[in-house]
């Protein structure tokens, strides 16, 4: 009974803090612009392929394999964590064991995956601490980013150790259950002299559950928030071909009328309000999907490592653009959600992402292709450029010339449209 009360209290505190963290994030989402969601069937297929099967992570087969093991391990181990929580509340032991063979199967896989996740995490930590992996560096990768990653990986390490010890101690007390824990069964044989009474089991049980509570509450403030965010982010992936840039409907309508004045009479007078903003200047101008992208980013650097602008020494790093959006929302969002007209005289453009970075993008989409969780960097970059061009008229001089040529000549070249056929003046052509 005492254990039950203590557990319920710990669970209320842990989930209470988590709910508070999520409420703060929801407040940030409320500041952003709409993003329509259609085609649910295709989205489910995309989620199964990219998020569950982890298809894009295997673009780097070796490290991708270890990362996929961690993801699949988490999914299976989650079942055991749910079982523990039900035990903690109900005071029972192995509450979900009524599922019979399914239970035994999931517990056995959870036990095997605990070891695989442990090995993978040791490899990840070794790479981060002792190997100079280029994609883990860059101007956006501050000291805190590395500390954050190492803390989260260390926590996963201790989570797996406590899980295996808990299972091993359980086997020592209930030898008939060895089939459900193939890895811990071996550990149980090593620790047998210590673990024959309940104290060690209770200690490892509490260690594991408290680590789960700590881990889930650190996630919303860590790059490992992708544990929660990556699957929804893949579900909400952009389904249009990557190279297709979205137009603004009212601008498209204006251009069409300009090109064909007859449309002005055919089209009913516009009733919709003009857009408050063209493109993105600051964090609150993005769609909630772009903000979700920024929360889901794992900071793995795969995007930047394939960006031709970054590879050729330009300032642009697509990972930085995404991380900058997250940082800017964290800075401005809390005050803006309290006071809608709040301003700190700063903006995402220039104070975080420079115009030099923005204009270095070739819109090749290598970053979006490479990102394992389908983050769409070019859309955000294009929207910031849209703001610069349409609200500030501050495109680079070469582009400004092209814009005026299009306006004056209907083509990007500096020749009048009337002179377009001069080249054919002296040609004789047979017209049928
Ligand atoms: S689309 Fe832009 S940011 Fe992305 S890889 Fe290409 S150049 Fe880099
Ligand atoms: S945007 Fe995608 S590829 Fe780039 S660092 Fe984030 S998760 Fe990795």
C-alpha cells in the first residue's frame, strides 16, 4: 500500500510537470499560422514507411541501423513501462500478463532490445565524445548542444541498465519466468548471490521508473524531444513534390489578372482580407508545421552535410535555420502569448538567420531529401526570402534587375518584348 501511494504521488508529479511543459508548447503553437492537413491515407503510409520502418535513416546504413534499433527498442520497451505503471497504481505484479503469449513475447523482445539499445547508446556516446564527426560540428552546435545530447544518451544508458537489472532480479525471485527475459536470465546467473530477496528488485524497479519520469520531463527541453515529435512530424510531412514551391493564392490571382485583363471582369471582386504578412519575418509568421519541424529536429546534421551551399563554404546551414526558428520562438513566444503586440525589436530574419544565409540556398532540396524525419527546410527559407522581396524589396541586386525585366519586358532579359523577333527578321519562312 505504501508503495502504491508513493508511486501514485510520483506519477502525478511527473505527469503534472510534463503537462505543464506541453501546455507551454501548445501556447507557442497558438501563435503560428494554419497548415491544412489532407490525404490521411497517404500520411499513414508515409508514417509507416519513414517513421516506423525508419526508411530514411538507412541512407547511412551503419549508424542508421543502430539508430533504428534504439527507435524500435523504445517502441517495444514502452509496453513494459506501461505494465510497470499499471502495477504501480494497482499494487499488482505484471498486470498485463493476462495477455499470455503476447505478453511473454513482448517482454522477451523488450529484454533483448534493452541490450541492443544499450550497445547502440554506448556507440553513440563513444562517437560523440572520442570521434571528431564533422556533422556534429558547425556554428549552430554550441557547447550546450553537445552536453544536451550526452545527458540524454547517458540517461538512456542508465534506463537500460536499470531495466536489465530489474528483470534479472525478478528472475532470481521467480526462476520460472526466465523464458520471458533471455538476456536478463544470463545476468541473473551472475548476480544470483545478491539478488535472492526483494530489496534489490524493488531498488531496480524504483530506479527504472524514476529514470523514466526524469527522462520524459527532460525531453521537452532537449534535442531528444524528437522522441515525442518525430512520428507526428513524419505524419504531417509535405506531400507535394519537394521542388514545388507554394504560391500565395491572392498574389497568384493578381498575376493572372495582370497577364489577362479579361479575367478582372470574369472574377468576382475579392472579398478576402489582404494578407497580414507576405512570407516570414519572425517566429510567429511560420505555419504550425514549420514550428513542429523545429521541435522535431534531432540536430543530427544530415541535412547540412549534404547542403551544396554549406559544402562549398557558404554561411548557410539548413540545420541552423531550423534550430534558429526554435530558439527564436523560445525567446519571443512566452511574452508574445501573454501580449499579442509584444515586440523586442528583434526578428528571426537578421537577428538569427542572416540574409546572406538565405540567399545562399539553391533550393536543391538535398536537405529535405536527407532529413530522416521529413523536415522541410527550403519552404522556411523561401518564406523568409518572400518576406525580403515582397515587404522589404531587398533582394540581391542581380535579382532586382531580373524582377524589373520581368515587370517591364515580360521576361528575365533586358530586351523589350517588341524586339523579341528581331533575330528572325531576315529569315524567309515558308508558311503553309
Ligand atoms: S535546399 Fe538550400 S538549404 Fe537545402 S540543401 Fe539545397 S541549398 Fe542547402
Ligand atoms: S533538420 Fe533533419 S537532417 Fe537536419 S539536423 Fe534536424 S533532423 Fe537532422
